[in-house]
C-alpha cells in the first residue's frame, strides 16, 4: 500500500511523527509512506490553495518533502510532482494538535488536505487529537491517537463506505482528550455546533504605535448537541464523521425552490 501524508501543523510537528508511525504499520513492510507537509504551520487555512503565487518544495529525506504552501497545496504537490502521477492508495492528514470537531472543521487545514485528496478521487482521512487537562498531563498528548489510530484507519479501510461520486466521501476523525486507556470506544457522529463560541479579533498596539489584530478563538470544551462530534469527544469517544465537499443545503432545497421559483 502506498500512503501519502500531510498536515497543517508543519513538517516538524509531533503529530505528523505520530501519523507516520501509524501509517508505516498500516502500509506494511512492502508498502510506501510518503510525506509532503507544509514547511511552516498552516493552521486555519482550510482548503486554501496557492493559486496566485508559486511555492518552493524541498526534499528533506527519503520520501519526505516540505512545501511552502497549504495542506491542499501539499496534496497537489505530492500527487503531481513528488509521486509523478503514481496515485497513492490512501491520503492521511494530521494528526492535528487540537480538535477539528464542530465549526473548527470549516477552518481546518487538516480537513482541507483530506478534502483535496477526496476531490482528486482518492480515499482520505483527516485525524485530530482533542486537547485538554487530561491529555496535556500525559507523557504524550497524542496518547489516544497513538493507541487507537491504526485500528480506526484499518476499520475504515475494511468496513467504511468509499464511494466514487463527484464529491467523494472522506472521513474526519477526532480522538478524545484522554489517555488511550480511558477511551470508551468509537462513535459515528455528525458535525456539531458550539453555541456562543465564535472566532473574533483582539487588538494590540506595537512598540512602534501601529495597531495589529490577533484572531482569537472561543472555548473548546463546550459540548455540542448530544451525539455530535465534539459532544462524543468530550464524553471520551473517538468520533468518525463522514463528509463531502458539497456545500449545498440539500435539506432547504425544496423550500427555497418553492419560495423563489
């Protein structure tokens, strides 16, 4: 099996090292694991591509490359430059330091990398590690991902739905903010929504008197609706969310058509 890895925390991120170990086990002794990851952190870039400017790519080692671009850029670089069109059997993005549940999905470069792979017609999984007091005190905050990542990927490969539609299905996996022994299991859960948790800005005056704005996020440990991704994560479960890049509001289509046509 040939597996392509990317992330949004950067080529030197500890979560990428975790994912590499998982991928090596999944690929097997005769498999290949290729890494094309951002040269610098790209958190929050979502599905951005560097359409208006070029990006430098550098080979750092055997099957290991860093590109000055987003995770989606890295997937494109991996497919069409590094692998020269020899498509991988699977694309894995992560393991992100921090959750990509609920509204975080919309901003996540980790999810953006998996989404681009799906748009390229490839099986793809985004993986993220929820952080919290119980995980931060562990020797590795990625302990849940280390302990259960391989099994989740293997289960998805064996039993997951891998359609070949125009907007191909891909998966978003979030590990709970606990150690591996405290993980209660896995639940398939839809994307949730944290009420009263929004991104905003905080201003700061520099020593030169200029104003700068910092993007500021909201609380991450507010539960979403029962049974949705962040809620099951905070309850100790791994969430698996099937996703598509199609943003159409299918549930509202008939009502809008009746109102407007």
